C-alpha cells in the first residue's frame, strides 16, 4: 500500500518483496494505491508529481503486480476509520495474507492507522503486517520529495539513480497552433492536463515513439509560452531533430537529459527565433550531435 508517485527505487524494492512473498505463499501479488495522491488532495496549492496515473499503473505491471486496486482519494475515504479500511479493503475485498508498507505509512480518518494498528488487527483477522526499511542511496533516504527537488533543480543525472531510470514524461501528441512550424522548429505537443510537472524550462531530450526506446534526439519546452499565445496549463512542446514524419495521435515518451535554461518572455518573434536556434545548437551538442546542423 502507498501513494507510489514516481515508482522510485524504494517503491521498486517494496514491490519486489511483495512479488517474492506472494510466490512463496502461493498468493497473488497486488498493490493498493490512491488517486489523486493524498498530498495533492490536502494541499491548497498545485503539487508536482513524478508520474501520471497511466505511467504508475504500467509501472505496477512491469514490477510483477497481478492486481492493482486504485482507490479514489476523496472525502468519503478520508472519513473512513482506519479499522474499517482494514476490514473492508484488506480483508473483505482482497483477502490479504500479508500487507507490506513503509515504516511511516499512515492511513484512515485523521491518519489514525499505522503499523502497530495493522499488526494488531492482523493478529485478529489472520494476516501479517510487514514493514520495508527505507532504501538509502548516497547516505540519504530515497523518497519522491528528494527526486522532485533534484528534478526541479535540473539535476537529472542525480535523480536517475534514485528513480532507477531516466525521468520521462509520456503522453499523446495533440494538435497545436503550428506556430513552431512557422518559426522553423515544428513541435509535437503533449498537454499535461491537470498534472503538475516538477520540471519547467527548455531541455535537451531523447524521445521514444510508441513503445520504442527513448533514442531520438530533440529539444523541448515545458511551460506556458509567455512570448506568444500564452497558455493557462503547462504544455510540453518537443522538436525532434531531423524528423519529417507525422506524429499526431501517437504516444510519445520524452526523456529529459539536460536543462538548457528557464522559460523567459522575449520582446517579439525575432529574439525568440534567435534563442531557439541557440537552444537547438546547445541541445545537439549535449546529445553528442553536430550543433552546426541546427537550422536557423
């Protein structure tokens, strides 16, 4: 059980243990998670998240979870006493044999449920409550908040060992106003909807199309486009270098390699075009390409 934002190495270790114990017991490995994320539900301000719901569910399947119970985190769930949650969800709905959580996991009305309560009720109801020690890396606990802080600072190389993979945003390419095409840099646009990204700015990226690996080089902007046609919700715009195909309607995974700069507002299109050319040259260089190939 847990929020599992980002499915970092701590989460992966927990899920691997569940898979191992399920095999030993002859049970089904299952995961219980919540949407929206509990911290998002309680926060008055938008809260960045590391993975979309789709990415999280795909991650559960990749980790060997055969069942996912995704509970809607709403007022009714927050009002449910912890004892009722154990009885109704863990016992009646899942017939739990073992439940694995982090040592600081809290649940139920006013966070009244904790590991000692799980242990006590487990003895009464016939399941075992187990805790997973925190995973440490470079002398500190692996956590979603630590990953978000590194990503916000543009430290993608530092975040990758904590995630166990590069940071990627996945989405479907949608139609835009085709302004990038008129500026010499056609872009594939991914709307993040209500998701708040932990990163904003201009980036060197690698892109995967469909289910393919993230190998196609490009440059991307994630923000509100303050110079032209400013948008209310952040938009991910990706220019793939030396690509001439049609991407509309396709799923695309964008791996963030390096941050080039923060988003800024320019005094007209010509300064914007000049900076886009510099960004493309820098991105090509960082990705091991010839920067002179960037079209002005």
